[in-house]
C-alpha cells in the first residue's frame, strides 16, 4: 500500500504501472480544479499499468458540500469536453 498526496506523489514517482485503486479523499476546489484531477486519474489509467482492472473511488457524504462540489466539477468537465469536441448534443444529465 502506498499513500500520498497529489503534490508528493503526483509527478515523477513512476508507480503508475503498479496502481490498482485510486482514492480521492478530498475535492480540489480551485480555479484549476479540473487540471488537478486529470493527473490524479491519468496515472492509474496509464497504458503502462499492468493491471487489467483498476478502480477510482471518490468519497463524500450524501447531501454534503463535497457531493455538491464533485457534481459541479463533473458538470464543468462535461462542458469542457463538449467545447473541445464541438458536440453540443451531449447531455449534461
């Protein structure tokens, strides 16, 4: 088991081929929050990963501020994906 924060283990550790699960314990909430989440997920989803299946967990309490923040970030991510692809028909849920 390896535990570490994004600033400590986010870049240059070279463990992406060994990851089985990623646990998001916090919601990054800054103007560039999407830019912080992407590297977290990209490491475990790397083609170098030797595991066929991996899991990404996001912890929150139902009805809490964390749940609201994760939902807001998901909406922003979908909007940016629509903008990049130019496909305005993709529903936001």
